[in-house]
C-alpha cells in the first residue's frame, strides 16, 4: 500500500491520479490533498478518499468549507498549509501537481522530510533544478517524472548506464496550431488555442503546448532529471503522440516508449514506483490502426518559445526563472483576452533581454527574481 500526498487534486493530473487510486484501492491511499478554488470538486474528493489533511488556497476558502468536512480532518490553507500537506504526513510519495512556482517550497519541504516526489510541476525544476536535485541526493529521495515525455525517457533509461547514452529525444505534438503559419497565428482566439488535438489538459499547459513553451520547459526539466547537457537533448515533432520520447545509445540503438495518449500511464508508473499495473479502461495500442507515424524537425523561427527556452537553459542561473515567470504572466493575460497569442513570446523575450542571470542562485534569490519579473512584466503590459 503506497500512501500518497496529492498537491493539486482538482487539476488534470490530480483528477487522473485519483482515477488511478480509485482503480487500485488495494495499492494506494490518499493521506493528504490540496486544491484551490474548485471547492465543489475538492469537497467531493475529500468525502470519497477521506484524507487526514486537506489544504486550500486561502483562509476565506477554508472558512467556507470547514463545516462540510468529515470529522477528524485537519484543514489548512495558504503556503504553510500546502507545505504541511506535502511534508507533514506519513506519505510514501508526494504527487506535486500544482501549477506554477507555488509548488517549489512544498516540494523542497517534502524532500527534506525524506519523501519521494512524483513530479508533475515543471516549474519546480525549471526555476530551481540545481537546488531540488542537490537536496534530493542529500536526503536519498527519488524524483520520479510524471510528464509523459520524461516518464518515457525514465523508462527507456532504466538499468542502463548514463555513459552509454548518446542523446535523449523529446517528442512534441506541436499543439493546437501545429499546421498554421505564423501569419495565421496573428488572430487566433483563446478557444482555438485550447483545442489540443491529442491530449486533455488544463488551460495553461494547453496554451504552453500551442506555443511550444511546454516543450521548452520540458527540455530544461530533462536536463535536471537526467543530468543531461543541453547538447544531448533534442526535440522532434510527432503529431500522433504515440511515441512519447526516445533514448539513443552510443551504439546507434534507439529505445522508444510507445502508447496511446493517456496520462494515467505515467501517473500510475510514478506513484507505484515503477510497478506495472493494469490500466483499467485504457485503450490498447494497435499500430495497424494508426497506419503511419510522422516526424519533423521543429522550426525555431516558427516556435520562438522553444528557442527562448533552450537559450535560457544554456544561460543558466536565474534565466530559466525569468523565462517561466514571464511566460506564466503572459499566458494568464492571453487567457484573459488582454494579450495576443504571438504577444506571449514577445513578452518572454523582452523579459529575458532585460535580465542579467545570477549564477547558482539561492532559493531566496530565485524567489526574488521570480517576483520581480512578474512585477516588471505586468508593468510593461499595462
């Protein structure tokens, strides 16, 4: 029985994590969970899974639901509550599925408490990869990837020496606008951007997929997860999302992880700590039904956010923090219809051009740069 602390229970990864727990009640137990503003869904989860600890985003939300919780449930809120939900329990593994940089402190606290991390929060490694990986090594904690691409690489690398690896290859669907030219992107709408052809995901990550920033963040994340230099990380466009990623070895062999697009597969593999379980209700992969798989090299002029991510990663220090913070603010502005789709990359590029990276930043420096970048971007847009 694996005990799970679930951060971000009402989001896409969170709800699918609960699907996995629901399908294997003899294997998993939720001991704590956190959610934000979606109190109806959150309360339903609390009553179904009966966690010992529940954390919500604000004091007001906590006060509004306190009388609706099962008896004996500890109710917490805010950053301290999220940290307690991550670290202050007897969980074997923490599913870090909250969106944005809010996941950094709770994840670090859980690592210091000796808990393995199923990491679905890209921003934690993007902004503070050197700190997270150093602490994980110090406390003997495993970072288990949940992104389908990183999970694929993780599985293809298992039991193989790092020195034998020639490169890792992240696949990318190309997102909602993969067949559009830059000229056609000038007037696309929020509704258009949210129509991902392959995956059902949250709004922010779906927009990131359309700009390819999501893949850029995954490149930076892969550098830290697999201790891989950027020159050994490639990205390839693959519309069908059947091959989730690949590892090339020095003898020319390429190991690929294939499967139908279903996030429950990497979630289940992560929380079970590499135990293969039946995927109940999952669709089997029959390649003869697919017929053909297509691949192409990404065009950095077409996908400027991907280029900016590679550049920020290579610059290192606080550059990825700026990349991530500026992107979060820009995407939120696009979703609120205050910024054009192509304006997202302009905002990110401008923020990076204004910043001089701090090498090997402390956690305090990372937080300060993150906050300052958000302030500057909001000022610039207004």
